[in-house]
């Protein structure tokens, strides 16, 4: 039975793994471990992608895809384009939204494999193992956020730049420009790859002649050309996205957050990865055949430059969980080479793989089989059965429509969380016949709050003298004096209790109240809906 299980996993993995990987190990036992790691990781990915509810960010970006544009307030448009393509093919489901992550992961894996193969041929298969199990890459190959296409473009960019800078293949600059431009359409942080390339040219004597060649400048020009839709959108929207990003990121904090960067690095690489990272940074780093001095310089610079930027930034600013992860794509070939060329390191990494995959499996089991209300409230309170909660709110809206003879609109009083989930799960249920009508969702900007892109998707004047269903997880939200001044209450505050995904454990209550907007508070001028940083 065990032999049949291994054969099945092996046959499935063989369909997506290059034939050359069959020679990754000399002994049969280690080869089996390799297939089992990739096979089990793939199994966990498919379960998570297809069965877990969308996190609020994913639902928010799905709403991007329903309002395609050249850019958005808080991100460039790539994630919206990918979700739109994915749902057109696979439908309005969790899998339909996330399926594109598989495509992006294939791009990431392909270029990481090819880069590692160029640097140290026999170690390339281990690059795939690292991408399959390291926490940052494991997570961002099953949810869809702007980081997913960013990682793919980052991987492709450093591959092209390695061939251009280290192997002196000038034509690869043009391809690097395309990938950097696509990366800029995903997330602005890929500009750090361009900065690392400049630092490499300035620091490495043999690369300085590129300053006199046209190719690096064409590379930058191509990237800028691809990025022009975002520039155009900002120019026609008072530069709100650039202002929004800079004002949020540059807000100083009263405490140093350098330890956050250190902890994230430790978490993303694991102790054995940190050890490998330190070995690369040493002046007398281990000698591995086919890895030249300039190749080591390339991996050091393309890892250290972005990491140093974030470390300096963290001295008086907050650093987010997802910022640091893509940096370590430049380190993957080195870690893979250490695994391939050192039996002790290989064994340590295999133990780490088992540990990490075990942790991932336990987390998934908790999501589906946890029956403890204490654990749910403490660790999993945001993992709700949104389809069930949305169905309850939809029934409520239908009842209000019947009583008032007007179609109501949901107005969550938070920034985007509740509205994004309601919008997606109404669309999903409608496509599956779970409900017969979808009700519109407006942002809380209609009452002076910040609702990010919902500000551009809904106009207060459209809801004048119509029933609005205000929703919040905080009862105090309904006591806001501005809200009371602008609305006429049509019902008392009531609540709907959510349940967890999986075992249906009782979750947090969602409070609601039906109101109408007073006519004197109508806003009709377009400028009233442009993002105001003061809000």
C-alpha cells in the first residue's frame, strides 16, 4: 500500500517537474523524500486554494477585478487583471479567484530553477523544494495578492539580470526591462531590484562598462513605458495613489522596528537558512564548484541591498510581513547549492521540510476540524463561513426590500473588510443559485469615513432616500455623532452571529441597523469623492 502511494505521488509530480530532477539524488531513499516533499506540498496547496474562504484582502482585490482600471488607490492593476482572467476561466469561486496563483508560482519556480541551474547545475532541483516549503513562498502560492505576481516578476527579473550582468548577455537587459515593468504593475517594491542592479554595476569593476552601454538604459526605459498606465491614472486622479502610498509608508513611529525585520528573516529562512545566508556573507564563504566570485557578489548584492533598505526603514517606520519575502529569491540558488553539495546540510533541510509541512498540515486541520471556541476566538476569529453569513444578510435585505418596496444597499462601517466579503460571496452564491438577487455594497465614505477604493465605486447621491443596511462588528460605530446627524433611523440595532468555517463554531456578532440618508446631506460634486489624506 505504501509503495502504491509513493508511485501515485511520483507520477503526479513527474507531470510538472523536469526530467532532469530524476537525478537529484544518487540513492533511492533520498529521491523518494524529494518526491514526497513536493507531492505533499502540492496536495496541501490544492486543498487550501480550493476549500478555504477568501481572506479579506483577496475579496477586496476581487472587487478590483469588477472595476478594471489603469490603477487603484492602494495598488497597481496587475492583481485585478489576473483575478479577472482567472474567474473568467474558472468561475466565481475561491478556486476561481486563486487559480492564477498556480500560474504565477510556475513562473517563479521556472526562473528560480533556471537561475540555480546556471549557477550550480546539480542543485537546481533543490530550488524547487525551497520554494515549496519556505513559509513566505508557501503562503504566497495559495492566496492571491499583489505579492503573487510581484514574486513571479522578481524571480524572472533577477534571472535576466544575472545573465546580463554576470554572463554579459546584453540582450537580456531588454527582457529584464519587460519583467521589471510588469513587476511595477504588480507592486512598486520591485524597484529595489533595479537599485540592486545599479549597485552591482557601481561596485563590481568588471561590470562598470555597462554605464557606457545603451542596454541598461533601454531596460529602464522599457520598464517605465510599461508602467505608464499607472502614471496616467495617477495624473488623472490628483496623484492619489503615489500620495497614499508615500504618506502611509513614511509615517514615523515612536519605536524602532528593526527586530521585526530580523524576526521576519528568521521566520522566512528558518535557522538552517540563516546559517546558509551567513555563510554567503562571509569573506571566506564555502567554495562550490562553478560558483564564481562575481556570482557570489550578485547574490549578496541582490539580497543585501533590498534587505538593508528595509532594515534602515524599520528604524522609525513599520515594516509589513509581506515586504521582506521576495528579497530571498536571490538567495535561493546559494541555499540550493549548499544542500546539493553538503550531505549534512541536505539532511538538516530534509528535517526542516518535514517540520514545516507538518506545521502547515496541522494549521489546515485546525481550520476545518477545530471544535474549541476558545481556540477559535483567540486565533481563528477572522476565519468565518462567509457564504453562510452572506446568505443571512441577503435574506435580511430581501425582507427589507419587501417591507419598504425599495432595494436596500449594504454600507459596512469599516474600511473595506466586510463590504469586500459581502460583495464576493453574494456573487458566488448568485452564480451557484444560492440566492436570487445580489444587493449593492457602498463604502463608509458616504458618512465621511475612509473606504479606500469604494470611494470611487459608489456615490452618496445614488443612495439618497433609499434604505441602507449599516453593518459593523462594533456597536459603538452606530453612536457616531456624524452618522446620527446624517441619517434617519428605520430600525433598532440588531445582530447576526457568524460561525466559523469547518465545524460551525459560534463566532463574533455582526450588528446592523436600517437607516436613510437625510436629503440635506446629499453630496453630488465629484471632488467630494477624491481621496483626502486628512480623513
